[in-house]
């Protein structure tokens, strides 16, 4: 599945509810999912980890939709080289 | 671009560095990017918003890779129906 296809699927299924909730509260929900992912990675089952990862991705994509950001476009720009250092692979994605 | 393709591209480019940094510190970096996205949505330019959205997506995908989660598989499971309420569209994704 293409990222764009998933984003469109999300918009068709949840777009109306997401717009009613608004970008700020949707961001809050996303952050809640980030917390759930953290907990699942620490002590969850494999199924819970995959589930929470999918939730976090889905809510992040909803944030993109509400902001009019095409998720695939954003990823493709990322893949073209780091926007900060203009290198690919990015030279500023250091350890740590 | 398929989600899986992007995840493989990320692994090839950043996998070694990500593994050296480890899952916990990588999660910290992801959360930092979530903060930057929040700020960009509030007062950033269009370019900054797209950039920070791409960063947040990319770091979330790195977390998935470190946990052995296939991002595309996770999204496709999500698209098959909410794992909590087993309905598609999800009936538990309420407003707010």
C-alpha cells in the first residue's frame, strides 16, 4: 500500500470526525497513542506492539491531513536528502 | 512509494546508526521530532511543517524497524478494521 493511498483511506473513513475534533485535540490523541506505543514496546505483546505502532502512524497521518500535508510527498522529500544538511544519507542524524 | 519501500530505504541509510543508538534513545529523538512538529504546526512556514512531519514519520518508522515491526503490515492491519472494536470504520475513534 502506498502512503498516499492509506492517507486517502484514512480521510474517507475518519476525515469528518477528525475535522470536527480539530487539529489541536487530534494532536493530543496522537500523543496519547505515542505513550501507548512506548508502553507496548516496554512490556506489551508482539500483537500489542504492532497494534500501537499502527495507531501512532494512523494518528500522525490524520494530523498531516488536517494540516493539508501529503504524507507521501513529505516522505519523498525526506528520502531525497536531509533538508538540514542536504546530504543523502543525512550527515546530521548522529548517534545519539 | 510504498511504506515498506520507505522503511527499507530508512534501514539501509540509517539502520546501523539507529541500532547503535538503540530503541530507547531513538524513541527520545522521535519525541523530540513530535515537539518540533507541534511547534511548526503552530507557527512554522509551510515548508517547515512538511519537513517536521516527514521527520516525525521517519523517526517513527525507525522505531518500528528497531522493534522488528513492518510498518506496512501495521498500517494494513489498521485498515482492515479497528483492532479494538473490530469495526471498519472504527466505532471507537470518537470525537473528541
